[in-house]
C-alpha cells in the first residue's frame, strides 16, 4: 500500500457490477483496491448476509424485510436477475487477506454476529485485526462491538458532523471517522487527523471531487469506481 491514501471499493465495485455481490468484490480486487466496503444484516436464521437495504425489493426479485427472511430463502433470490446474495464468510473467502475489509453494520443486532465471524477468521484462517474495520451510523452497534472485543478497529460513519463523529469516536476508541465527502474541508480533515483519527470519506466518484479529497489529504476514499482513484 504505497499510496498516500487507501483506495476502497464501495460495496465492491458498484459502478461496474451490482453492489455487494461476490462478482462486484472480485471486480474491485481486479482494480487493485487497498480495501473493500460492504454492508451486513442478520437474516432470520442468524447468519450475516451482505446486502445494503433493509428490504429486498430494490435489488432482488424478492420482497419483504431481509431480517425476516431465512438464508436458504435469500439464496434462492437473484440480485439484478443474475447474482446471489453472499454471506459475510463468502466475501471473506474471496478476499482472502488480499485487502482490508470495511464491514458496515447496517441492520440491528449485527454486532455480536460480526464479532464472532471476525474472531473466527483471526483464529482459524490467520487473518489479523488490521485486515478489518467495522463501521456504522448506529452508535449502539459500535458500542456493542467495543464491549465485545476492544481490538476490532472501529469507524464512525457520519453525514452530519465531523466534530460530533469525533466526540463519539473518543468514547469507543475508534480509529477512524467516515464522513460524507460533502462535510469535509481541508481544516476539519487536519483537525480529525491531529486528534489521531484516520479520515475515510465516501462516496467519491467524480474525478474533480476525487482530486479535491486527495488535496485535503484524507486517509482513504470509498468509491463506486475504485479504478479512478
């Protein structure tokens, strides 16, 4: 990772292949990303599945809440008529330690299941804590992770305020804040870094904004089109 910042694929390489699918993850890896960001929910049978929305309607030929659907039912559905909904473990197996995985906790009660998977891969598959970042907008999920395992690197997502994100980050010893790019100025990026936080910004797709974020000196850029980074 000789880059001055981390190139992070958003939901894989969402600009090229439907989001959060193994094929999208693969595409991001081909584009030589330093990290990949995905979203997780706990499905009705308790597994962590990689999917953004709380409902199935936008992305699949199914309908209803992902949290009320079993894994075997989810596996019968198709994303964009073609792809499967993967589990977190399937994503980890595809990445196989070649880059960092940023797991965004989307659904409720995702913390415990996420911890268990992370710890399993560290113990059994020789992953390292440094291969992971767990992020969320949901403060209670991040607090739960912090209580369960203080070694898991945490990131605080925000689309409201860099300062507020930092204040909360302090309480859970987070390593990073993940602000929407619209919040960032060169001053608040420097301020966050001076306070010891990495700044990973999202979702930055157009070349002009990518350039501006680089100029501000952010630590990582999350993009649908990681090859532009």
